[in-house]
C-alpha cells in the first residue's frame, strides 16, 4: 500500500475571549491506498478543522502533514493547491455546486480548473454521473435536485480528475438512510478499487465499511481498536 496522508502531532490553537482554545490536539492519522478511514465525532469536535489541515487549507499550530510524501508546510500556497488538485478529491459539507451550471458542467469543472487540455471530458463526467446513479440528470440545474442527489453530484465532481484520495466532510449529514448508505457504498467501492477515502461524520452508516476508525471528541483523535 502507498501512504497518501500522514499526520503527526497535529494541533490547532485559536484565541477565544482572550484565552487560548485548542480545536485540535496531538492528532496522529494515516491514510493509505485501499483504506476507508472514518473519523467519528459530534459537531464541534474538531473534525472539519482536522480535514482542512490535512488538505492544506489551514495551517496547524503544531505538528506536520505529509501529502503524497510531501511535507505541505514547506510548500507555498500555489504548490499546495497544485498538489491538492492533483491528488485529492474534496467533498465539502455542503455540496458547493455552482447554481448557474448544469449538473454535468459542475462535474466537469475540476478538469478545467486543473488546467487540463485536449480530450473533451464530457464522456468521463457522464460516466461518473452514471456511477453515482444520476445518468439522466446531467442537463438539470442544482436547484432541481434533492439533498441526496446533490451529495452524489459532489462525489462525482470530486472523482473527475481521478484523485488518489477522496476527503469528505459529513457527506451523509441530513440524508435519509437509503441515500446515506448509497454514499457509503460509493466510497466503499472506491477503496476496493485501490483508491482511498477519508470521511469525517457524526453518523454511523460507514462504520461497517471502514477499514480504520477514529473517534474524535474535544479536539482529541483516538484510533479505535
């Protein structure tokens, strides 16, 4: 297996009311190819802070993060963005789709943002929509989709550039049980095919599918035996 993400001793401190507040403390985490890693914790436990640090969107107060073997603290913003775009498919807590673009164009967007030229990606985008069960909705706009459908579009978009690892922030939040299990099944299939998934959630739908499970509370991350 290939090590994709490795965090050691991560901590993030803020000032709140003139006093220091640790949103994250001493976190160690690893994600390798074939892994489906779940971080389980309540809202406010520090899960989103952890993800944002791991993908280079937020600097840690202490500790280090290696992404694809690169210490991201030693990279400037442009190089961190390039590394993230090339290797990470990010599924935000809200679907984050652009309302003026069709579903198909939303899925295609990362291809162009990554600076790809040449082969038209529409075929791949359509295939991804089929894989997430939305093959007939490519011409629709986000406003016409349900919450579960929006999440699945966000997953297809995250897969557009064939990332090494999917990083998902509460992807099953506020979904009905069938839609939530559908999202988990998509992630499980990605890991089985040699990709990797790192998912933070307060739901329990992904526990049986996870190859490794962490619990998070009050900024502390612990690997469940």
